[in-house]
C-alpha cells in the first residue's frame, strides 16, 4: 500500500523550506503557487506570518517583503484588527487580448503540457500499482465528488485539488512538488480560455473512470484514462491559444 496519511493541511505539497541563496524568490514562488492553485480560496486568509515563515525557513522580514509584492500585484490584501491577516483576493478575469498574449508569450506551452502529462500519467499509475489504504481511497473519492458538486465558477479550483490529491497519493513528495509547479502554469493557460460545459461533462466522465481504475488497482487503465484526459486539455489549449 502507498503511504496515504493525511497531509498536515492542503498547503503541505507546496510550502517547504527554501534554499538560503534564493530565500525571497523561492518563498514568492511558493506563495504564488498557493494562490494560483486555489489552495487558499478567494476571500480566505493565508496562514499567520509566523507559521508561513517557519514552514519556509525564512525571516518574517523576508516574508513581509514577499507579501508586499503580492499586495502590489493585487493578489492579496492585508487587514488589521482581531480578525485581520493576509487575505486572498479574487482573480480578475480579463478579456484584453494584449494581456492574454503577454501571459502566454512567457510560457513554453508544449513543454508544459508534455511535462504535465508525464507527471499525471505517472502518478495515476503509481496509485493504482501500489494501491491506496482506506484513508487514501476516501480522500480520492471526496476529491472527485467535490468536482461533481462544484458550481461552474468553482470548478477549476476543485479540478486542481483532485489532480493534486492524486499526485500526493502517489507517495512521492518530489513528484507532488513538481506537479504543483506545473499545474500552476497550466492554470494560467486555462484562465485564458472559456469554460465549456460540454468539455467539463466529458472531463467528469474521465475523472470517474480514472478514480475507478485507481481504486480497482488497474494501472494500465488508470494511465490510459489520464493520458486521454491530459490530451483533451492540451487540445483545447492549443486550439484557443496557438
């Protein structure tokens, strides 16, 4: 059985000690991933400064510099008082073509999509091959159920959490960290295209088939469903963005 103990919290795959030489940059990257992956939903509070600094192994001075950048970018806001803290702001959706082109130009889309497929297919195969304990199986069922129940505006966040859960359950922290990074980039690309109900319905069928294959221990089926799922997303992104 793969190790599937419940993580300390949803931020565990992303927040980790940074290297001394690039403390500011790596801390900024990690908190950006937390925001871009929706690990802290819009309107909710990030962990306290002391906790964030301790988890990343940086000073609170450095952390405040990171949070200042995020505030300047309109991603978070600081609130004072008893119920204060740093809160995630809703992401502004833009239809400005120049802004979309700017965001896309900085991403090697083909490399991102190929790497994403390697990680996702590998994670699905590992979970099915090694099996999940009861807690892990329950986590996976709950994650896919959340995508079925999600309103349209919340769907992509729940979809991200399902895929991140699968990566966590693979038992490889390195794979999980790499997946979190590439998924944040994929989410930036997805933000540039519309939500299509027909596509979401198809994705839900694939999610169900994927979870069934993993829980049945059918690694070949799990890998094939995930490969098709990644290919569908890739086709949409290429169609809209290239």
